[in-house]
């Protein structure tokens, strides 16, 4: 499997997790429209007031997607 990157959007506040879940649905739609291979999205609750939405993509797509989607940050994705 190629190296992959986790593009991350941070959401804060009492509705952070709900907003992150909604954002992840839009990321799924984007991945489907753009026919991104080996990608997936999701959301995670980090604390009561902080949640993230993420999109995991192949590393070679990182620069182009970062310009289009404007994530807050990114990190290498490693499967457990």
C-alpha cells in the first residue's frame, strides 16, 4: 500500500462533534466525485469541546487536495 496522509479539519465548541460528522459526509461526497482511490473520511471526538473531520488520501495527492480543500493540518496515516 502506498504511503497515505490524513488531512484534518478541527472544530471546537459544544457542537464540534456534530459539525465534524457533517463535514465528513461532505468529504465522502468529494472523494466519490473526484474518484479518489484508497481514500476514506471520518470524524473523531477528541474532547467535549474539540472534534475533527478527516480525509485519508494517498500522499501523492496531498498538495493538490490541500489547495482545494484547505485542511487545518495533516499527518502521516498509519494503520493499526
